[in-house]
C-alpha cells in the first residue's frame, strides 16, 4: 500500500483533490501519493496563518512558553530520526549516511539552538537622545511564507521554520513538490507538540499553480525563499504587487582556490566532498577548482584517481558514497551542460557518462565528472549545473585567482587552501562571496550567518542576523522635555 500524504492547515490534516506520485530517484519507483494544493487550499492556508497571527495565542505566548514548544519540535525530530532519515533518502536519493549523520540531526539541532538563544536576540535597547528617550523593540514580522528547495528539504525547512517560529511569526511552509515527504512528516511532529492551530501550515503544491497566490497576497508580510534564480526573479515580481520583506538564497558557482603550499592530500580529499557531496546538488558546491601552477598536475592526477573510486549505489545502501540525481530532467540538464562544454573546448578527464551497472539502470545516476581546459567564457564556467561536475583550472598568483573566482554573477561561497593564513585572509577579503572557508569546507554553524552576494541573493540564514530577518524593528520615543513641553508644542506659537 502506497502511503497517502495530506496537507497540514489550521491544525488539521487535509486531503487535497489533486494528487501526485513521488518517485524514488534510486529506483524510479513510486513511494508515496501526496496531495497537491489548489488555489483554494492556498487561500485557506493564508487566512489560517493570518488569523492565527492577528487573533491567536502564538505571538502572545511568553518567551518561555515559545521556547518550550520549540524544544518539543526538536525532540520530536530526534525521536523520529531513523524514519526521517530513511524517508529523506528514499525521496531525494541522498545516501543514507548523509541523511542519518548530517541532515536529520542538524535539523533537530537548529530548533534546539534557537530555543536556547532567541530570548537574548529579542532584548530591547534604550537610547537617550536630546530631551527624549527611545526604546527599540523587536517584534515578529507577521505571516511568513517559507519556500524550501528539493536538495535539502528537511534541513532548510528547519533552518527557516525554527527561526520564524522563535520570533513569534505564523508560517506557511511550502516544500518542493519533488521532495515534500519529510516536511509533511514534520507537520505531524508539530501537531504532536501541540502548537496552536494556524501557527504552522504546510502545503505541498507546484510553484506554477500556487506560488503567485502565496507571494502576491497582501496578508503575507514576508517571504523566505531558497531555490533557483529563475524562480527567485518570479517571486520578486509577484511580491512587488503588495510590498513585503524578502530574503533569498539563490544559486551559486563557487570557487575553491588551492595554493602551492597547501597540504595536497587534504585539499584533494576535501575538494572531492565540496563538489560531489549530495551528487553536487548544493548551492555551495565548489564546482570550479583553481589550482596554483606548481601543484596543478599532481592535484589533477590525485583528484581524478579518487573521483573514479567514488562508489555509486542505491541511496539506502550504507556503503554508497554517491546516489542518484533528483530526477531524469535534472540528469538531462547536467548532460546538456557537459556536451555544451565540449563544443566550447572543454575536455572530460573523468566520468561524463551514465553508469552501466544493472543495479543502477532504473535510477537517475551519473558519474562524477571532471573537466579541464574550460575557458572563462564558456557556459559551464559561468552557470550553475547543480550536479556532480567540476572544472579544474590552473592559476599563477592570488590576483589571478581572485579575478577568476569573481568573474561570475554569483557570490555565495568560496574556499581557500593554503598554510599561509595571512595570504588566505587577504584573498578572502577580495572574494565576492558571503562565506569564505579557509582550509575547510561546508562548516555551517547555527551561531554564524549564511547568505550570498550578487545573484546569489540577499538576507541571511542562521545566526543572530538570520533570526532578526524574521523580526521588525519598532522605535518608541518618549518625550522628556522640562515641564512636559516639547519643542513641537511651540512651533506655531499658540
């Protein structure tokens, strides 16, 4: 029996009229049937969130009460961690090692972290000014729409939802229609935690059908979106009809810069993870690796040899190191980029094919791929592929490395590998990227903000800065003039 997955609106689980099958990308088999939201369903979610914010108890709860609910959600995720990891693996094709040890526990940790810190983030501030006193207060933004991508469905939902709820907002959470299963399961955890009806509403649906309704509606105060640049631009257009706050984490074309003095083995091993983790389907994937001339040949040789040894396999196999891409359409997109790169002079030195293994024939698998001789003018050098494809390019000095890294429209993240920390820090200051890792990759901390520049978006996730995105700042000014007669009292001289 294929499980059926309803929406979660106003504290109730609701079956939609339209349904969609969810496919396991490892096997191509149907694993669930989910309800797809209509415009009527979107309207119900918006009105429920609006009423819950304006008239419901959630924004009025004490900070201690809010903290207790958020901790219950964290514990609920941990209590169901095994089931959630298996479900995430089946739905996304992530190897079970990744979902078990990274995605699910990190999601729970997000709720736990913000429960322990948001009260401090909400502290007001008093400022004395001439003849008056000002009080700056942080309030919830209001009704927030959270739109989550398919590459890290539960983790990014937790990033957004935990911070939005802690700030006192009510929420409409829309997962990707490709990967809604763990987010819909999160709805059950939230329900069991006892949150008031309407505080969290979860609707699955295609962006083409309900995205405009969610983003245009004047009852929505804020949108937090993670996804593609194309959809991000559509959201900007939709939201312009009724002005609201936006945060956007969009695409990336991140660069890793490896200097001659770097520890070669560490740089190679880490660079493999930085591009091939999650099959390269990461906004921060280091899809361009620039290697200084003296070690270029050694780096390339080692990187290619180890790329060939990465074990492709069914995602639920604990020995699998790389699973399938999310869909056949995504694999075709990756192949098209590689073919285009070849016509523009790029050379494939590793991978570039669909694997021939009989075990993998029904899934959307693709070999880890390494290209060289790719010019900075080519499409694959400048555009996000979102797959297991990396370009390796040589450079002479740090100025050239910075120019190459900054030559694209994106500015999400970068890596620098060097034992000369003064050189690395100086270069980090020149890179147009929101996060720069030195001698590491992918270290996300709940204490630190994350977000990009240029076409990679604006606003922050995580950290105090990410939390404050979900608040609005109010300024209350109290007159303290002598005898209670402010200057404005005398303006007209009466």
